[in-house]
């Protein structure tokens, strides 16, 4: 498990709860506005004119959409990890058994740290080399 997955595993409960609450608040504001505008009686003294009903609806719809998406993603989605980082870490961990140090010919261990550019430090002879330029 890489570091980002471990961090997401540690913060999911609190972050999901806060995200769900904030999303529900925003969606609730939009739904309340739509309800106030369109469920009030027509033609009474305190009813909003048609222009305000339509304009208010355009304001309420983004609140409902963003709030609903935020609440849904906070509850249902596992977490947002850039796919490039996952693919890089999986490909390096899968191929790490086939990499060897060019100086001492020692194989790389499974949990070795590799920079995004492919630079690695050998655990045996402490020399640096690049796995992409073998």
C-alpha cells in the first residue's frame, strides 16, 4: 500500500462526514429556495413574481448540483488519487524484482523508494542510478 492510500485510509471517516454535511447543507439551501419560490401561492400579496421565480431557480440549481455531488462523493467514492501516481507505483513494484544495481548487481528490494524520474539508491553499495536508463 503506498503512502497516499494509507493517508486516505486514515482520514476517510472525518473527511467523509464533513464533506457529507457540507454537501447536504448546500443542497438543502438550493432545495429550500426552489421550494419557497415555486410552492408559494400565485397571485397573493407575498408571492414572488415570475421573474424572481425563474432567476431564483437558476441560482438554486447549482447549489443543488454541487451540494449533491459533494455529499455523494464524500460518502461513496474511495478517494481521489491521481492515476499517474498509482500506475507508477504499481509498475515499479511489479518490476522491482527485475531491476539490479549496475555497480554491484544487487537486486532491488520490493519496498524501495523510487523518485518520479526513476532515480534509485542501492541499499547494498549506496550508489545512485536510474532505472529508466539501464
